[in-house]
């Protein structure tokens, strides 16, 4: 017996061939500190590995580099540049929308074999005003 709602619209995407890694990037509004970026191992690893780091915004490059190293991504490692770019983009979006942004979560963010960061699933929560 079917209990769902019929839909005439849906999106089917190709699987990402030979991914180099799955990561998570998020933004939370910390009451006492302001915006904070969380970055870590994502996908199914987010709960099993529990490898993540938090960086306060605005980004300080040295802090971002330390955060990436703490989740196993050193400069020159596959995925490092992709995650560096993704973190910078998410941080810039958060700062530009800080008045209304409640939270932002991208999980998983897959680094492809070609070195691209691909957001597979994302949720952005904004306040009304």
C-alpha cells in the first residue's frame, strides 16, 4: 500500500566516480562568539570517526589550515585545495548573510578524483528578519 504523495518532479544525478573523500562543512551561530565554521570528515564517517574542527569567523588562514590538518588534510594532500576553497566560499556566504543565517550544513561534500568539491546535500536555515 502506498502512503506517499505522487510527484511529477524529481532530480536524478550521476554518482561521483572514484571520490577521494567525503567531508562536512557547517556554520552555526554561537551566542557568545558569533559565527563558527565546522569542518570534518563527512558522509557516513561523520558519526563513526568524529573528526572535526571549529574555526571562528571571519576566517584566519592559519586557523583554517590547522583545522584541515586536524581532519587529515595537509597542504598538498588530495582534497586539500578543494576543501580550502569550499571552506572559504561557505565562510564568505555566512559573513555576507550573518544577519539572517541561523545555520548551514553541507554533508556530504565530496572531493572528486579531479579535485573538485561537490556539495551533494545542503540545508540552510535563515531567520525571517
